[in-house]
C-alpha cells in the first residue's frame, strides 16, 4: 500500500455533510487539568478546514485506558473546553457513557454547518479496542464521511480508527496524519543523505524490527540507552551489572555483521556513565563515574552515554542531512544521567538537517528541554511512529478510501 494513494480531507466534498473526525486527544491530565495540549493543537488544522468548508464536525477520540467502562476521570469534557478556547467557538460535548447515546444523537441532529460536537471517550465502550461491528456501525450512523487524523492510534485497528470506515460513504486522512506520513515516509523511503538514525531506550527486544528495517535504509545507526549494552556484550565487552538482554546477544552480533556487509556505520558508546545501582527513586542524587565502554567494572552499571560518546554522536548528527531519533540515551529522568540525552537533543537542535523525533520519551525530552521548535517534526505517535519505522502498514491509514 502506498500511503500517498489514500484520500486526504481535501479530496472529500464536505459542505453540508456530517463528518466524523477521529482525533488523538489522548492528552496528559493532572486532577482534571490538561498538562500538555500539543495533541489538541496538532488536531486544529483539520478541524478548522472542515469548519471553514461548511461541514458538521463530529469529533471523537480515546483518552487513557478506561478498559471498556465509563471512568469520570477519563472523560473528554476538559478537552471540549480547551478546544472551544482554541477554536474560538462552541464545542458541544455529548456526555454519553455509551458514546453514541441520546445526547450525541440529539446534538448531531441539531447541528448547523460549521458546528462542532465532541463525543465521549471511545474506550468507554468495550467493543472499541476489539473493532466490534456494532459500535463501528453506531459511529457510522452519526455521520456521512469519516476522517482519521489520529496518527497516535493509527497502528491500532479499533472501531473509531478502522471499523467505522466500512459504514460511511467515504473516508480520508486528515492533515496531521498526512504530515506524519510525509515526514516519516520521506525520511525512511527517500531520505536526504547521509541519513543517521539514533535509537535508545531500555530494551533491544522492543526495537528488533526497527533495527533490521533501518539497516536497509540508513547510512549510520547510532545506538545508545539501555539497549547499547547488549550490543557491547555482542562485541565481547563485559558490561557489568548494566541492562542486558542475554537472549539477544546473538541477534546483536548478527546485526553488527550485517551492517558491516552493507556498509552501514553502527556507532556504539565509547564511554559510559556508571553507578553502583539504579537510582531509586529515579531522580535521587547519585554518585557516578565515567569509564571506557570496554572497562565497566563487574559490580557497576552503565546508566548514560559518556562525554566522549556524546561528542561522537553529535559530530555524526552535524554531518547528517536527515536524522531520525527514537529513545533516550540514558536514564534521563535523573538530572545526573540526562546529560547524554540532552547532548543529542542539542545536536539535533543545532543541525540544518531534517530532524524527526519519533514520539514518546524522546519527544517529551525534546519539548521539556525547550528544543521543540528547533526540530523539523516531532511525531505525535510513539508506538505508531515505531511501527512506521519498522516498515509495517498502519491499519488506521490502510482503511481509508483510495484516491
Ligand atoms: P520513546 O518513548 O522515545 O519511543 P521508549 O519509550 O521506546 O522511547 P523505552 O524503551 O521505554 O524508550 O526506554 C525508556 C527508558 O529507558 C527510560 O525510562 C530510561 O530511564 C531507560 N533507560 C535509558 N538508558 C538506560 C540504561 N542505560 N539503563 C537502564 N535504563 C535505561
């Protein structure tokens, strides 16, 4: 499937039509207050386009994991309020525990062109995550057209991302979806070179398929974070008490050999920040040392890349034309162990290359450090962007109408 063969919102005749838009309003909440509105802001272009073109705009999303039952603390009510402020117009919130209930039906029946209604959390319904037909049909009964703009949920075949598309006249990708696909797709399939990818995070096992797929695409693969130690072990280094996936050492050895065959450069840490034990609580003061990555003492563990590694990685980034980054370089939740992640974030912020952050922890790190606006693209989907980098087809996009 080519993602570019799918309809986008501009391919639909939306005037006067009821258009259901699946957004990703899965925002962090603290005591009912939205603490990061990025996902709401990212959804605005599609919503504004539909309002300006005379559609009746019905929005839906999941929030958190209510596991198929109403949970008041996971109501989308606060999103309706914030969205209304952002749009400068009323957003009617249809507070049905069944999502498509009497409130939703009445609100939709009363809509005029350009009006906006937000439905309740789709995961209040147990069928949602099972892509059950009855709920898909109910969602479809509210609308004529469907637009999927929830990149963060595009790797899931749920009623509100995939099922509903079978019960509408036509469906299409929204602007956010198209933007994500454009950046991630051109980075992976047609990158300006040198193309450098940086992988970090805790476990090799989580990113096996990403490593394999990127070995076919990238010029350089940089590996940091907890997953680096299994690669260092594959090179025959002792890694002490560092995070190690002993079942994946052979796999890492094979990847190192394959990279050499293909002429792909793999950069691993040359030095590490080590400590006696994992910080507990995670942000507590911690005594650390820096050693070469082949000299980690038996009773110590590597918890961040060292300064020489940070410089090595930063130089590679400086010479790149495209950089994709997923996963922190160390235990960045601890200020003493965040330096490697900060150094990489800074290198990305300073380069002229196209820089793409693959959601999740790395996106949070970049935003917290204030480098957000220096990146070409920060994906709104952690899991979805990883599956995209693995080369997998995303069901939420595949289900849209062809052009
Ligand atoms: P992203 O969210 O950007 O996709 P990720 O969530 O996939 O990244 P995870 O695999 O969840 O990344 O790993 C992130 C966690 O890895 C962080 O909580 C961090 O503390 C931890 N981590 C990083 N380096 C190490 C290390 N050397 N030892 C142990 N844990 C580490």
